[in-house]
C-alpha cells in the first residue's frame, strides 16, 4: 500500500506510528495474529545510516521463536561473542555472551535498514499487514474521551486514519508522545555522539570500544568500513566545529592510531552526524486508545546498544497482552496499564544502569586528558569471569526477556 493510495479516511484495528524496530516488530506480531494493522513511516525507505546496528541475543531468540532466525542470519552480518574494549593500555572483555541462556550467544551487527526490511518482508506474508511509507503523523484524533486515530501528511495531502488503538513507536523525538499530553521525566545524559564512517582494512583490530586521554571511541564493523561513534561532552559539538575538521581527525588518530592513514576520508563536518543523547521516560505510557512503546516511552542512551533490544521486548510484551482484547475490539486502559507494568521495571533498571555508567565512567573519562591507568582492583574486577558474564547477561538478554506468546493464523 502506498501513501498516495489512501482514501480520505481509513479504519484499522491498530495504527502504529513509526517503522523502527518497535513498530515493525509489533506490526509483524499483530498481523501474524490476524489483526488488521497499519504501520506509518515518514521516510521513503529504511535506508538511513548512523542508526543502531546491534541485534542482541534476546532479539535473535524472538526470531527463533517466530521460525525466521535462519532467514535473518542469511543477511550478511558480523558476530560479536565478546564485547572487547581498550582502557588505557589494558584490553578488557566488558561483556561475554558465550554462556548466556539463548540460541544465539552473540550480538549480530547488521545495518538496521536490513533488519527493518526483513521484518517488513516477513509481515507482508499476512494480508492484514499494511506498511505506508512517506506518511508522517502530524496530529492525533480525539473523540468520546479517547484517542481515535491520527492525522497523516502524505504526498497526496492530509489524511485521517482511525483505529481502535494507536501505538506511538516513533522514537525518542516522538510526535505521538508530544501530541498526547503525557508527562515526561528527564533523567539527563552528559554526552552526545559524533557518527561517521571510515574504511576498514583486514589488519584492523577488532576492539569495539576505546577509552583513553579524555576520549571515547566506538567502532562497529560494517564489513568494508567502520561505523565510528566519537563521544563528546553534551553540547560541545559547535565548539568542536569551530576548531575545524582537523581537530577531530587528530583526536581520532590519537585514540585509534590504526585509523591515522584514513582520517582524511572525512573531508569536512558534513561527513559527521550529531546524535543528541537523551535519557527520559513517560510517567504513564498510555491514554484511552493510545499506547507508547520503545524510545517513545523511554528514550535510552547508547550505552550497551540496548535501545533496539528494549524496543523489541516492548513490542513482544504488547502483542502478548493486547492481541486477544484487540481482536475482540475491547482494549481498555487496564490492558494498556498492564503493558506498562510489565515493561516499566526492565526499562527503569536499564536506564539506572546507563545513568550509573554515564556518571561513574563516561563523564570522568571525558574530563581527564591524561592517559588512563586502571588500578589493580579495577583491573581484577573488570577481568573477573563472573563479572563479564553478568555484564553479558545484562547487555545481551536484559532484565526481563520476553517470549513470543501471541497467537498466529495459518498462512
């Protein structure tokens, strides 16, 4: 279904705003259960760079439960059984996934557009699934004390889509959340991230993270290039820009000397994308006829790369809880509250973990220009097998993993 094919008004059981991981996963699960669902995505396609590319073991487990894991892993990807970092001169295993209770004991690095296209392909097998691109939600429709649908801007003009349930899955800058009037608590984050790409050589080290001399760099393997995330103090990007692109090139070469011969691949600041980090959460995720999930309900930091994981888990829990009442046309606020009760604790615990890392690790490193040296106790703790397994469990599985329990129709 194309945006231009919309009539003046459409009615669905569920309308999902946002074609990210939460929205596409929920759309797949609802369509799989025979529920008439439409997913609205404001962009023309999913082909956008500088997005999270980590698919965690808990998400891979959900793909296995749906019977589509093998097809997913046919897509080119890289596997990380251990998350390694260099802190000063010390190489540390931050998280070990080799012993977690899951079918896949690794993080898969896969461009997010490939993952979203895969979910869309799987969902299109069901006649009740509808994906509309270039359809931007611009308002909510209210009536009889509830949210009854959304207003959408498409190439053909403004349209109205009505639904028994509207789900806001449109990310950390959620339009649905902004129009809903739901209150947000800001937890704050002391960092932003500069994203860029640099070419990759076979001889490059496989370390994913580097901490030293007031700098932090993440390098994600994209096969023939590195997707690089350079952490900076919150709000400092304009000051860096004034110093010129050479300032960034030098900083990258200092923390990752193997990239020294490639930093000139960044011609100017137009090659750099700023990601503004925020950590916040809704006090209440719902109103009658409306539910927010994923980053729209609880924006996560990039620490651990767990945002996609939390979004997928939210979608699975939402489908588990709401599929039957939605199919029967009797979703109540009690059902919506049950989703929040199920998912609020893991999101809060994850955010607490991220805020602790921000305060105790990230902020002090960015404020200390000297070379880092781990103390003997720190080195012992970080190298503990038990510690890295616990961190692997937190990052790879999360605090409350969800399993697909929603029903499925026969194809």
